[in-house]
C-alpha cells in the first residue's frame, strides 16, 4: 500500500423512523431468481456500509439456499 485516506463523517447514518422496518424488502423476492442487496433491505445495521455488507452476505445465503 502506498497511499490511504480515512474519511470520517459525523452524520454518516440515516435516522430511521419508528415502525419502518416492516417496509424494508428482504433479500429474497417473490420473483424467481431475483435477489436484493443493499443497506435499504432488511438487516440489523440500518443505512450503513456495515448494513450493505451484511445484506450482501444475506443475499448470497438466499441464493445458495435457492439453488440447493
């Protein structure tokens, strides 16, 4: 590594309104072979990079489950 940068944002997370979790889509959809990943989907870390990463892992698990 020859260069790096640390970005710190004081307000890097979105504030979620109470009761909105049921409206987040899950990674598995009703459409065959169509899966979602992203911080806006159902996962534990609201809208963040961690949530997006977790959502990707959940989407991958749903895909593996679908092909098994």
